[in-house]
């Protein structure tokens, strides 16, 4: 009886192994299937909101499967697309009012879907504190990104720093391709003028962010 059981057990091993050798779709097919599932599960009543499901060229490059790393050519292409997306304020002035920037950095409203509708606001907030430590002593801050406390004290407030800071806020992928930082200007979430206020908040010596 034991020999018979052993025989049937051994016969079942190749069957189990064969069942485990399942072939999976290639990357293109997997991506297409995933996009279809996401589209089918997103039930926004306003058709305009469906645009959020459409990836732009940069996002398509960054959305590699299986955690694959970007190639040098891909990273360079993302940086180029990011730089091409940047628009400067009509005034040509890159440093605005730090007090307005302070409000924007702590304001998380805007572009949220509430009860199936896009939130109506005169202007969106940036909510920098969601990912960064800002003013000294603040407790309710995030740690996803590096601390920005003393940003102006460390870097100064030259025209070059103002331009670098503006571009980084407008589209962070100009510096770090495919990073987690929102592309606040490139996506239209913030206007160029709003970004100038954030630049002031970061580099103006009078800003509480730069308190010694």
C-alpha cells in the first residue's frame, strides 16, 4: 500500500511543476492590460477627469515595469521633455512675495475630487509641508523629501539660485528624472506667478523659512 501511494505521489510531481511554469504576457501586453483595468475601475462622472488616466510621454518613460532602472538615454529624454515644458512668468520676475508663498506652501486644497466633481477654487495650493520640513519648529511636516529649512541661508538668493529653484518647482524632473516630486507647473496645478511666490518663500532672507 505504501509503495502504491509513493508511486502516485511521484507521478504528481511533474504535473505540479508543469502547472507552475505558466507563461506571462510581454511588457507591452501587460501595460495595455493594466491601463484597461485602471480605466475600467475609475468611475468619475465628469468626462474631463478621465484625462488624469492619460500618461504624457515622460510618464510613459518613467512607468517601467518590474522596477527596471532608466537607461541613460531614457533619463536624458525625460530631462529634455521636462526642460521643454517650463514656462516663465510674463513679467520675467522669478521672485514674488514670500508671504503669499508661505500660504501656498501650507495650503493643500485644489484639484481634489469631491463627490464626483473637481474642487472649485480660485487657486490651488502647493502643500509643500506634506513632503518637506519647512520653518524651524514646525511639527506637522513630511519627510518624503529633504528638509527645506534654511534653504535660502544655505544657497543664497542669487538670480542663478532663483532660476534653479523656479525650474525645480515647475518641473522637478529637470533635475531628478522620474522623481516623486509633483511637477507643479508642468501639470498646470500651479501658475508661473504662484511658483514665483514659492521661490520667494524659499530664498527671501525675510522668510520665516530662513530664520537663524
